[in-house]
């Protein structure tokens, strides 16, 4: 069995020629070009995929090779997984698979009889070999197509694979390449993309998933896992943000950055100051751009459009709505330019490198269970203090409480694998209620300055701003009135119990 460790990067198709002209490629000790045909197999019910098994035949020249891969560990593009490869003699032979349970399952006659082709790939691969100390790194550029059920998608990707070299060697090489070309960590393999084509699954925005943690693990390892999950969430929506019209892609990328920022605050006591500042600095511009797009979308959808619908005959409103719409599109275009630039991919690679190089805690330090308990109690106490100090008429007071609610909610979500589910759901539900009320109050508080900025010195547009403010007055009063009972209900809730596990 071989252990494949690789970093997969998406290469913008428009940057392929720039990549091939990169001066770093001249330092390779070996260059090899080949055309590869691959066929991926499964049952019609996708039984292999459900078990995390990939079965592939690859033609290299006149030979066919059979490869079996298992779903190993993957984090924001860096993958480590076991694989078995050998010659294909006209029928599938799994005798070389030294994982007994996997081998026995694959060798069942009833399964073998149901295995069919699922998708194919055909691409031209250029491989460069770079020496490392020790070992080497294999760099490949793949360009071609994935085909399934009469559909096809382009392949334009770069892979860096370790050949007995340390992981650091991959990041050093990738970072140098990413200074000139748009390379971003890719979270989908060719096989996964082929399965999607086979099923006709449309691309959709991806929400955050629960991060699997255990109560006995080191807190620093938990942070690394959470942070890598946030970066993966970011990248799962990247291509959709670049090529789609659904604003939810950019919204989900904003959620990913906010979750990462919350994780950094939650684990701040464990992180070196230079680590936190460097990670934050690399993503600062991205966070700001995504936040600005979100604010403008909310301003248009939640503040302006309801008034426009309620007062269709008011002539001053459409002009203001048109100006804000222009600003929304301009902000999205600027954000997409940032997402397509080489600096974006390089920032992510530096963040990945920092996280993978981060040292684990001292084994003598208390496990995650104790750390989580302490942090949740601290956040809960701070939330209660902010709730008592709230003055609805004070925007700073509202913002402070809203931040405390967000941090409490994110902490509970991060530590959810360690908590008793019933109590967790009750508290998350109440936090969501308060969050929505505070969010709407915050949107109203921020809307005035944003609307006046859009109106400029135009008298008609400024009158429209006054009209919008007056229309939302009763809504502000209703939101303010319902906040106090919501906070009282929240104050009565206890933190969910943390459960020990045996993982």
C-alpha cells in the first residue's frame, strides 16, 4: 500500500500559458509529457462511493493500470489517502489490497457483477520533478475533459505530490508558483466531479458542515481542524462565485471567513500573536470585500425594496434603488476580481501552510473537554453582561450584544460534537431568534449612513432616504419591543452539558 500525499490546485484556464512560462519550471530535474485516459467504476447504486472507495482504470501507452483509493484525510486541498495500484489483466483483481475488510468486500461476486463505468477523463499531463531535501516533489499540470452521461467539464488543475519529501516542500513550491498565476486549493477530485456529472447534480452554494471533534483531543488540534474546515467551506463556493450569478456563493464565502474569525477568537489563548496577526492579515481584504457585498445586498433587499413595493407610485424611490443596485453590482465585480487574482490563491496557500505547520499543544495540557467547558462558560457570562447593559437606542450597545451572540453561537456550533443535543438545540434556537432581531436592528442602524452616501447631494434622493427612514420607524419599534422578552428567555437557558467520548 502506498500513502498518497498531494496538494490539488485549480488553475484558471486563462492562466495556463502563463503557468507554462513560469521560470521556476526550468529548475526541474525531469520533465515528462503523456496523455492519460481514465475510467472510473462503481455500481449503479454507487455502492463503492458510499464506502469511500474509488476504483479506476488508467491507460498509459499500451498498458492499463488498476487503482483502488480510499477516502483518507483531506483539508482544503491537501489530501492524504491510501491507494493500491497494479497492472490490469482484463478483469478486476483486488488481491493486492492489504486492507482485509476492503479487499473482502470488493471481491464479493455479487458486487463484481454489478460494477459499471461511471465516468471518464482524458487529459494531457505534464510532470516536472523537483528535488527537495530530502526526497522530491512531483508537479503535474493536467488539461483535458471529464465526461459522463453525455456531459463534459474542462480539467485545468495542478497537483503537487510528495515523493519522500516533507509537507513543507509542497507549500514552498506552490507558493512560488502562485506569485504569478491564479492557483487556488481545490476540494473536488476528478472522480468526485465525474460522479456529479454522472448524476447530473447541479452546482449549488455549499453551507458550513459540522467539524468532527473528540473531547480527548488537544485544543490546538481542534482549532486546526476547525480552521481548515472554514477554508474548505470558502473554497467550496469559490468557483460558483466566479462563474455563477447566485449571490449566495459570495454570502457563503462571507460566512466561512466569519466562522474562521470566530474560531481565532475562541482559541486566541492558544495561538501565538504573530500566527494570529499573519493569518488575519492575509484574509483581511477578503473579509472586508465580502462583508461590503453582504451589507449592500441587505440594504437593497431588506431596507429599500420593501418600501419600493409598499409605495409603488412614489417617484423618488426607484432612482435611489437603481443607484444602490449599481453599487451592489460594482461591489460584486470588485470582489470577483479579487477572487480571480493570484494574490487570493497565494493567501490561502500561506494560511494552509501556517495551519499545517502549527504545533500541537503540550500533552500535559488539559484536553478539549476542559478547554471547551471553560470557554463556553466565559462566553455565556459575557453574553449575560452585554444583555444587562443593553440600551436599544445606543448602536454601540447593540453591536456589542450582537457580537457576543455571534461568538456564543459559533462556539456552540464548533463544540456541538461534544455537547448534549437537546440542550444544544434549545440554546441555538433561542440564539438564532435573538440574532435575527439584533441583525435587523443593526441593519436599520447602519442603513441611514449607507443610504445618505448613495444619495449624495441629490435633493430627490435625500428625500427618498427620509421617506425610507419614516416607513421603517414602526418596524424598528416592534423589533425593540420584542428584544427584551427574547433576552429574558435566553438568560434562563443553561449551557448544554458536555459529554465525554471514547474516540
